C-alpha cells in the first residue's frame, strides 16, 4: 500500500492516474529544487509525469533537466506516495503516483527549459518546511534520517 498525502479523495470525483518520478537531489551546494511560479508559487522536488512508452528513469532524467537545467546521477529509489489533486495545466483531476529517487547533481548545462521554473539551491533542512507538498517533505525527511 502506498501512503497518501495531501487533500482527501472527493467522493464521486473521477481521477486520472498520473505516474511520475521525482528526485531528492543532494550535492555539495545543498539540495537542488525547482521553484514553480504558477499555477501557485511553490518549491518542489524536480520531476514530473512519465510520458506514454517512456521508462521511469529516462523520464526522471528528462524532467530534472527540463526543470533545473542539470544532469543528475541517480543513486537509488527512496519510495513512493500518492496524492489526489487538480492539475490546472492539464485540466483534469489526477491521482498522482509519485516515485522518488535519491540523485546527485552532476553537470549544469544551462537554465531550465520548462516555463516558469527556476533552479534553486536550498539547505536540505529548509526543504522540510519549504517544499510545497507533504509527500515531497516526507521523502526528503526519510533521506535526512538515513532511511
């Protein structure tokens, strides 16, 4: 059973399953995160949806690069969680199934190519408060506890 974070499931609401991959990216400068301007400004773990036919690890590399401009080395899978949310950029309610990996930033190739995303470095401890969703914060806490 995968733990659920965030808002409760709304009775009668249809949710489209949306698998995604995300990374806790720790390096010498701290934790690499992305700041997304809209639909609401928030700090996030870099990552996103897995496209049809795409392998999860390939999707993770693509998404992290699009949102931060960095190439990463993936170290291990941390865990997974679900959250039910409205996705205004796609116009549907989603059951996001989020798989999270531990990664290290390897090479900055340029600015993010994803609109309204900015790569930011945070102290990992600050990420426990600043990350915009409880699932991201829980995965980061798990890493910081050494689990």
